[in-house]
C-alpha cells in the first residue's frame, strides 16, 4: 500500500468504508527507508508541496477547487501514523457554545510531548494571533493537513520533513485557551474534518486506511454513485518477492511514471511484499 494521496485504491465499497477497528501504529522505519525519505525530491517537487504552500498564513488554499470524488490513502506499510498525545478527548468536533468547534481538545500537563500524526512536511510553525497560540501545521503527502494548537514550545521549523510519532512540540495553553490542552484539527483544502472520522480517540488508532474526500469533507458523506465509480474500475496489484516498479509496470502494460502518479510515490520509493499498488 502506498500514499499521496489523492489515491484510488480499492476493490470493494466495503473495503473503502468498513475498515478494521484498530490499525497497528507504524512509526518505526529502517535506516534505509529513513535515508531515502531524506533524499527523495518528492517533498520538494510534488504539487502537494509547491502549490498553495504558504508559511505565513493559517489557511493556504482559499477557494481553490478540489476533486471530492478522489480517494485518499491515509496510511500504508511505508507511511505510518501516531495519535498526537494518548490522553482522553474532552471536547469533540461540531457545534459548541453557538459556534462550530473545528477540532478536538485533549487536556494535558504543560510540557507534555506532542507528536506528528503522520509523515509530512511542516508548512507553518510559529505564534498565531488568531487564537491558536503557538501553532504547527503539517501537510501530508495525501493532501491532508494537521493542526496542533496552544503549544508551549515548538520543536520543529517550517519546511522541515517529519515522520509519524516524531515529537514536534510541547503542550501548553497559549492563545485563546481555557486551560492546558491540545487543540487538534485535520483539514483538507482548509475544510475542517472531524478527526474522529479518521481516528478512534479512545484506542488512539486509525479507523481506516483510505477514504473518499467526499466522505471526509461533506456532512452527509460520499454519494453512492461516487462509491460505484471507484470500486468498479480500480485495479490493484499486490507486490511479490523480487518485484520492482519497472517489473510491475511492464506486467500491467503501464509505465513507472504512471504508477508513481497513481500511487503518490517516487521512482526511488521502497516497495514491500504484500503492498498494494494501483495499476490503472
């Protein structure tokens, strides 16, 4: 399985919407994969990290259009995840005190470590005068952005590549904050997504490996015709021992470039036995 991320990988609607109760966290990397992660130009050249890349504003996309029928690969065998801080959520997403609360609140002790939810690149790291206080925004290879607000200290900087589970800051109560807590948001093209559509906030794990953009961003979820469109046409190949991207491309009558575009990977990406690659 592989990510960017606007990815269309699945074989059935039930696979899309009915994921395991808890997906195992994957924050460890081999030395080789970490070296590759540092070397690859994906974080510098991909449109995800060149278009609407603004380090001085909170919301970078404005009214830029996006494809609501696309599939997002949330995690896979290469790109892991971690819950930002494994403590109970006390305030969820939705209507609150006459306004919409666009994230979840997690009480903490000042100075507790906050970690990155997914691999990605830091777009914003600094004090936000709009109420977030010390804020970190990380953009992930699938286009999602995660927000970590009210921090007491920031331990990374803009343009830095981070991995899931890496400490990025310390919890606090800066900005418009009633008490020490982490305000955690997930957004796509600036649209706030209920983090509980992605995370089980009691078990601190992912609910699913992939989801339709419409499923995440629209209040009523994804239209049935969109589900049919994606589940009917996608062809997925499971990586076998000895496979390379070139071999997979030749076997399936496509090109390495096309595979990379479909799966949000680069030519130097590591593929593993059992990993699912979309080939059409």
